[in-house]
């Protein structure tokens, strides 16, 4: 099964995450199919950059977003709707 999940980067106590599409059996920071965005939780409110077209493409193909990725994308969509 293919999942859309986070891989951790950054240094100790200063995390930075990439949003990747990976096989669910791969290690957390292991091989992935495609990197589709980044998330920096240390910014106020968390800075999210995601290629929405690629996210929708992978979901359409059957990829399952992880719980955290689902939450932050919904939060970003609400914030975008609020400002528009």
C-alpha cells in the first residue's frame, strides 16, 4: 500500500518534515516515490508548502494520507478558504 506521510529532517529539537509518497513498508526516513511538499512546525502555526495537484493525483491513485498529513492539509485548506 502507498501512503502519504512525513519524513523527519532538521536537527535535535528543531524538526523539519518533508511530505513524501512512500510504500507503507518502507522505513520512516527510507526510500520514497516522490516528495510533494514540506512542513515546518517551528514557524508560527506551521508553514506548509505542498504541491496540491500531485497530492490529489496520488490520492486518486489510492494513496492513503497518514493521520498527521490529513490533519495539516485540512488545516491549510481551512486557512486558505478563510483568507479567500
